[in-house]
């Protein structure tokens, strides 16, 4: 695909995370207009699309894989995406969501819905997706092409990476970011 002749199909996905990476994405501010000149945002929690489309060129994934729903979603996204980007420390390492890993899913759900709730509460079994036994970073579930660490990564780092990817280049992020910033 030539970046000059065809618009890049861009998507963002939110798994188990706080949305801080999407907030940093939005902090790109007016530079989003520069990206929009070469890319179409075809899926995101920021737009109204309901189903992840086919033939996506670049997908940014925020958050860790912590539920069966997350696992199925990221597998679908990987099948339909050419370049998959782990965006932020939760996607790259599991970060805060993985703090539950030393505990059983039953004890986590009991703590959240029974012990820290009003008397007579129950663990929901229809609305809350089934938790996996442990939270995993995205690359432990599917192949990841680009890693952008940070909690969250800065808008400048995200813009740099997206600009490089939209131009058909692999971003060199070694001087741009590191874990936790």
C-alpha cells in the first residue's frame, strides 16, 4: 500500500485499562487534522462503529487482556489488522490490571461485588464478562508489531508513531518513551 495513493485505515481499541491512552491520543489536538488528511478512523470507542471492520491498516490497542471478551476481541482485531500497536503499559506489560493476578477470579469478584457492596448483593453473571484466570499483556495473546510504552504515552509520542506508521515507516521509539512515562 502506498501512503500517497491510498488512505490508511486506522482503528483504536480499548481492553482492560483506564482510557488514559485514549485521552493522550485526543491530546494530539490539532495534529489530528494532519493525521485525518491521510487516515480514516474506521473504529474506536471514540466513534459510533459497532463492529470491528476488515482490512484495517493500523490498530492501537489500549489495555490488557483480562476477560474472555477481551481475548476474543483482540483475536478478531489481530486477524483484521495489518499493524497492531500495543499502546501504553497495560497493553505492553499488563500493568495495573494485572495486579489481580495473585488472586483467584472468585476472590476478586467476591471482593468487588460482595464485600465492598451493600448487603444482599450478588456477583453479576450476565453483564460482567467472564474473567480469565490471569491478566495478560496483548503480545502474550496475539502477535504485536509495535510497542508504545508509557502510562500513558505522551501525545507527542503517539503522534510520532502514528505519523511514521501512516507514512509506511516503522517508528523508532527508543528515544521517545519508556515504561511509566
